[in-house]
C-alpha cells in the first residue's frame, strides 16, 4: 500500500488549482527545481504587469523606490534577517564575487572551501590566489558530507573565511550551518554560505552566518537574473562594494561628492539600475512561498523524496544522497548500476518528466530528482514505476556515496 504523503496544501488536492498556479503541470512532471524552476503563474503575471506598466506609463521614482523597499522587507522577513541586511542583486555568483572581491585580504590569509561545490562557489575563492591567499580544500569521503568536525580540523590562525554551500548541488547533503558558523566565529573567521540549493525550501539559520548569496531561479521559484546578498550587520563595514556607482555612494541631487560615503544598509551593494522585472518576479515568488509556509514546504519535499527512495531502493538503485533527515534537502541523486543513467534519463524525457543528469569527478552519471511542494504523490509514483522497469538486481551494501579521488 502506498503511504499517504498528502498535506493541508489544497494545491496538491485540487488539480485545477495546481495547474492554474503552475501551468507546467498541464503537460510535464517537473522534478528539476535544483536546476531551474518553472515560473508559477503569479510570478509570470507579476513580471508581465511590470513590463506593461513600463510600456504604458512614465517611471515614477518614488513608486520605484517604494517597490524596492517593500521587496527588501519581504525578503528579509522570509529569510529571518533585518531589511538593512538584504541587498537585491543578481545570480548567486554575483553575491559570492562581491564577498571575494570586497574583503580586505592579506598575503597568507586562508580560505576554507570545497572543490566539489558548484563552480560558482569555487572559482571566486581560487581567484584570490593572485593576492597570495591560500586555498584550503576540505576532503570529505563522500560528496558534500562536510561536518563541523571536518571544518574545525581545517581552521588555523590564518583562516579568514569559510565558504560552503548550504547543500551540495550533486548529492544534496545539507550541512549543519549553525554548528559550522559557530566554530568559525569562535576562531575569528567569516562564514559565507551559498544558499541557492535550500533557500525557498528549507530555513537557513543566520545567527552565525556573515554572508549569504542565492539566486531566485531554483527553490525560490523565481526568474533568472534576480537574487539576494545577505550581509550581516556585524560585518557590513568590513565589506567594500566590488561595484561602485551612483546609487550605492552618497550623491545628493545626483551631484558627485569629493569623498566616497557609502549608502546605508543593503543599498551599499546596489550600485544602481535595478533589474525591476526579475525583482518583481522574485517578490511574487517569495510571497507565494510565504503564503504556503516554509515549514510545510520543507516537510512535503522531504516526504516526496523519501517516498521515491523507498519505492526504488528494492530495485537495486545506488544513492548518492544522504538518508538522514537532518542532512537531506530537496535533492535525491541515484543511479542504477545495471542500466546506463542516460538511458533512464531518456525514459523520463519520453514520458514528459523533467529531471537532471549530473556527473561526479569520476565521470559517473547520476539522476537527480528535485521535487517542490506542488508535486504530487501520483507524480512520484509514476517516476518510480518507470525507474523500476529496469529491474536491476539487488546489490550488496557498499559505501556508495564515496566517490571521486579524494
């Protein structure tokens, strides 16, 4: 008997409502939110309305500033920050680069990071080698499984920054942000978090986080081109804007001054020319997530991925993703050792199921399934049915998550 994973979310019980809010549901089973999310109808409408208003009306500066202020407050409430700690930026990489290029580095400073993160959270730190900064790579036995103890062993008196993802994009391993951040602060190091693989699906405790960067296009259900940079009030004065313009430096009546005095709050990292249309979409997306409730969203996502794992595990699938709830996120990554992953991916594509294929450092291909709150039990069961059709034999238990040369 299939376990009931229904929740109070009416959207998953009312198919007409679900398709109205998420038009892609009419012809696709979309399970690739760890890549790019399809736009909810209200997000697309918000962007369209903004474009239409820009085409038909003059731009009113006061209204534009009010929209920015409202969006900043909305985001701050959603992530548990103060409005003046939130900057409305762009992709995750723009926030990470702002951190890498805005801190004051000295020769011999150390950055602790992880080579098997998504490249956007690796290359900004590697580029600091030109400033004689030492890069210290963590080396977990299994992809993404970074523990507080591992980080503690890597910290030295020269550690200036620890830069990690809230969850690994390939395995889906979710780190203990609070514990790692606490260690960083005890040792006098900054803590930067790439939050794109959890923000919008799971809460991110910010008490010991100095910097958080995330684009809106994945779990936040927003458009590409919008994103946020959180800079804690504790450290804002220590981060120099990597881009300086006429908006993040004081210029009364648009008259340049003889000295640089940065704007207050999050505006310090917003040089000018807001990307209003993607921001309108992001605001609508966050309003939707807030309406549903983050705790409800997290619980449903975990139930859906657990259901899929339980239904395909007896068929012999190998799992890259952790089984422990405390380290699970919305990603379930697996493969059938008897069937080429590309062949399984083609089966899903042929059945209008959108998933992701990712490779590890050993060039092994894995299927990555990443549902959101609006996906249904029936959709997960359909995916499991198709995957089980491979009828792979049961394998003996091994440390299947230990991959790569390190």
